[in-house]
């Protein structure tokens, strides 16, 4: 990848304190102009980015283990994405697909219909954000089934709109003070192997049995429009459900005419070492929501699913002014081409193979690491009070992350309890940067 980003050296460099003087000056302007409810993980202001590097306005270069929250899977300012989006910008910027349609929208839908799991006939719609995709999936499921109830899970994150806040489990900061929320949303236990009372081996079957019993006794399957789940939970802490949990839920949905919806907003487009995370256990969802990594950094999202479900909505019932913006569609086609041509599914697996053994070795050395988990280039460590004590330890997390940020590594956090470090490097990151980033993380744990 270094040759494609020759104008941005793929090397970490820290030349000022963090944040530097130009970033601090910009932050003063931000405080006066931007609502304080919008937070930032690392308050350094970006000048350019590419490959595995983010460079700030002070000339500091950071190794990127965040990818803009799993968005720049194909690399920031990916050359294919830039070229194709620039060409589209020169032709036209907007017509609204509902007014004057265009080929790019159709091409992206054709690609999604072909690439998403299952060989059944499919349809897609394009939108702007992951939350908008999830909200539309619920609308479609309700329209197709004539039912209202939606089942979601502990630790879930599905967005910040009113409906998706109701679907999201974590109160602070996503829901606090923003109610009342949409109704007919029911929450089930999540198959969380690290915290399952009888251990990880029992987690999948037992959690599935609990969910089925609760749906049956407290809601009634005949009232459920959709069961909605992230195949690996994102903001909830990169929780990979116990084996067998997803297939059991999908089978229950098939038996009762419930729409099974996989929220692949964060897991999609090669991130987990499969093109989509639900493929790992052979699960074929009725509907799948995507966003983030779909368009190489431009805002685009989609709902893809069974033709008979997608087509159940009346004409004019779906859409939006900016949904499927032509420039974002061009970027998506370039991103999908990059994933295929550069074998980024295989690359994600290689990244996981590089990260996971080192993280597990860290866990052997430091009792503060309670769990290491994830697949492909979606990996996390959960921090706890100590050996045999699974009390969440957000204080240790803050210390580790601060050291990494100060020394040039972009790290993100997650988890219902604020105690999970998540690693989401771009799939095009070089092995040298991957190794150096891990060395910084190891150094941070050594200094705890």
C-alpha cells in the first residue's frame, strides 16, 4: 500500500505535544461554534489521511487503529474511490433518485443483491446512514408482516434516531434525556460468552433458549415483525455471540414468519474476515443493513433483502432526498472493486492472525485483561479489576488509551461498561504499522 500513498509517508511521527498548538487553536474555535454534545475521541484535527496513517494539522502522524469507526476499510482517500467519485462530481452532484434516477444507484443495488448472503431473489434501497438503514428495515418488516413488535438484545447499538435509540441498549450517552422513545420494542438477553453465568461453552444454546421462551411467553411470535441483531455487536463491546445463537434465532424466525434482520453496519464489507459477519455460521438473514465501510468514507447505507419482503411496501413508502447520492454510489462501486481486487477479505483474516496471538499473550501477562475476542480486523480486549474479578475497569482503559494517543496510535473504546478497547485498523494497513501499533499497545499495558 505504501506506493499508493507515496505523498503521505506511512510512518508514525510525533513532533509536538498531543494535541499540538494548531489543534488547540482549532479546538477553541470549535468550542465557540459546535454544540458540546458532539464529542471526539482524540481532539487532534486532521489534515490528511491514507493507508494506515492519519496526519494532523501540527504535522503529527498517527497509526490508525480506528478507520473512522470501521468506515475506511479500503483506506482513507483510497485512489480508486477518489478517482471514481471525482469523475461523478464533474458530471452531476444530485438529482434525487426519486425525481430523476441514475445508473449508479441501480449498480450499487445490483452489487448488494449479488454479494449479500443467500441465493434468493433480492431487492435493495439506498440511504444515508446506518441508523436510517435500521429504521427502514423495521418499517419494511412491519409492512411485510402486518405486525408491530421488534425484538432486540442487551448491549445492542443501532443508532441515534428516536426509533434506533429505543432499539439501542446503552443509556449514557446515547439515550439519556432524549425520551420518550418508540414503542413495541422488546429486549432479550445477549449470548455474551465472557459474562455468561454457566460459561462460554453453554452460552449460545442457553441464550437462544431463553430468548425463544421470552418471546413466546411475553410477546407472542405472531406479534413479532422482526428480530434485529448485530452478528458481532459493535458499540456494545465487540461481543461475538456464543456459537449456535444466531442460527437458532434465524430458525425460530423462519418457523414463525418473523423477519430476521442482521445489522451489519459495522461488521460488513470484509471487516471480520468474511464479506459479512453472519456468513461465519452460515446464517442467511431476511434483511441485512449496511453502511460505514460501503463507500470508502462517503455517506451511504442500504437495506438489502428478500424480494417479497422488500417489495411489500407501497410505492413511495421508501426513500429520501439524499438516499443513494450519486457521488457516494460511485465511491461504493470503487470500494467494492477494491475489496475484491486487493483480496481484503483475506487481508482481514491475516490482520486478525497478527493481532489476536499478541493480545492473548498480553492477557497471559496482565490480569487486567479479562477477555480477548473478535474476528478478522474487528478485535477487542475487555479490561477487568483483576484475576477472577470481572468487575469492569474503565480506569485502566483510560490510562492505556491515553498513553497510546499521546504516542501516536488512534484507538477507540466501546462496551456497555466503558471497559473495552476495540481495534479496527484499515484493511490496507501495512504490516510494519500493524506491528508498531501493537508494540505501543503493549507498552501502554506495561506502564499500567
